[in-house]
C-alpha cells in the first residue's frame, strides 16, 4: 500500500468516524460548538481523498492539519470538564501520524 493510499484510507476512516460520532452522541444540537468544524473536516477529508495523487497530497495534509486542530481542541474541552475524550484523542493522533507519513523523506520530489 502506498503512502498516498494509506492517507486516503485514513482520511475516509477519520471522516466516517467523526460523522458517526455525531450520531452516536446526539451532537446535532445547535449549541454544539464542534458541529460545523466536524462537518467541514468530514467533507474536506473525503474530497481530498478523492483527488488525483498530485492534488491529494497537499489537500490531505491540509485536511489532516485541520482535523488535528479540531480534535485536539475537543480533547482539551473534555479535559477542562475532567473527562477524557478518547475518540477525539485517537483521531487527533491518527491525523498527525498520517500527515507525518505524507511528509516523510520518501515523499521528496514526488507528487
């Protein structure tokens, strides 16, 4: 499996997991501060995963960066209330790891 394919699979998995989390936790409320950022990252990751490799890599990097930011903020939000947002933490770590894989030394000079 190529790194780009791994990034695509990871993007779809993060997107689907985030979208599923919205349903499982009844997070479709208007007062949910994370609803819009979650939906944006879901769409962005799926679109980035569907692009040709030349455009997918930078789009996936942007999407993983946004995802990490949103999910780390979610983890922090849980922590402030004395809870552990394990799903958000796992997603944030995965986003950072996938971004790192896409920027590794093996990617130099390739698109």
